[in-house]
């Protein structure tokens, strides 16, 4: 579980722990992860922690290689630097691509490599976005990276199907987390968002917990190379 220190990643960790999984909470800082792991332990669940910065490709590869293979990956690490395309800086472009695409790609590959070496099946889930299927105001670079995640998800699903490794994405709409705090503090943006979500409300972290559990489990055994929209109907029209 990468990006487990907050938001959707944290919700996914709780969901899988509740479903009986032993979860490894991974993020850049153990300071934020350790209290979550302790809370899960106190609630009777199994959890450990792992320091991982997916921007550091070599470090990520080595860390994953040094562990027992993970049956399930939920990659919820992500970054957004929203703004108009005409004002995108190279630094912001590189930062967002570095985590959302480059980091996600090599993390997913590292987990799959370990599974393939061990001859084990697995379910690899990247938290993508509805912005992988449409774009939105000031979301040019962000949506480009999310579209790219869909591409590598399909490619990896094709390549690793023979190993029993499934690769899918979950594509949420706007969910209240630290990532969306700034956008959701802007009444104009909230009006735009609510005009698009057919179910007429913002998403909550709980809305992603069922989909994560589904894709992680054998209930989705025949599902690979696809995107599970959790968008309240945004992309339907
Ligand atoms: P968040 O900011 O709460 O979580 C992002 C997580 O990524 C944090 O735990 C952070 O520590 C981790 N992270 C960032 N850089 C990292 C790195 N280099 N290495 C390891 N971890 C790193 O935001 P969130 O809303 O929970 O976002 C989680 C994912 O969901 C992101 O990929 C985001 O694009 C996606 N998403 C969010 C929404 C939304 O509305 N919140 C909608 C669609 C998709």
C-alpha cells in the first residue's frame, strides 16, 4: 500500500486490513505511518510499515526486491500541480510526471518482477483518476499523467496475464483529501464539480474502499487491464 499515510491510500489500507489482509503501509515518512500501523494493530489487524519514496527508482526497486512478494499492490502515491497549460513550468511538469507516471510505472514493475520470480499471481492496482478519461480546468499535466497510467496498465496486463498477475486502475472523481483541499476551498470549482457528478455529491474516501477490496480479491479474478470508474457518473456524459 503506497501513499498510505493519508487520503485514499490510508482508506485503502484500512479496507484491506478489515478484509483480512496483512497490510504493509508504505510512504516516504515513517513518522506518519507508524501511528496508523499502531491504530490498526490496536484494532486487531495486521500491519507493518515500509519507508518508500517512489521518486527514487533504484531505492524502490531494491526495497521491493528485498521483501517477500506482495500479492496486492495499491499505489495511491500521487501529486497534483494544477494550472493553465500556458503557465506550466518544467519543474512542475517533471515533479508530477516523476511521481504519477515514472514512479508508478517502476513501482508496479518492481512488485510484478518479484511475483514473477516467485511464480505467484497478484493484483496490482494503481489509483488513477477520472482525469485519465477526460480532462478538466487547470488539469493538463495531471490528466496527461493519469491517461498514461491507463496505457501502461493495459500494456502490463497484456504482458503479465500469463503469470496470473492482474493490473487495473481505480478512477475516482473528486474525493475530500489533502490533495483536493485547495480546489474544494474554491466555491466556483465546487460548483463546476457538482455540475459534473451525476450523483450530485463529492466523493468520500469510503467510496473507494469497496472498489479497492473488490479489485484486490478473487471476486475480480477475470478482470485485468481495465479501469474501474468511481466517478458518480462524471465521465458518462
Ligand atoms: P493525498 O495527498 O492524501 O495522498 C497522496 C499520497 O501520496 C500521500 O500519502 C503522499 O505521502 C504520497 N506520496 C507523494 N509522493 C510520494 C513519493 N514520492 N513516494 C511515496 N509516496 C508519495 O491525496 P489522495 O487524494 O489520497 O491521492 C491519492 C491518489 O488518488 C493520487 O494518485 C491521486 O492522484 C488520486 N486521486 C485523487 C482524487 C481526489 O479527489 N482526492 C481523485 C482522483 C484520483
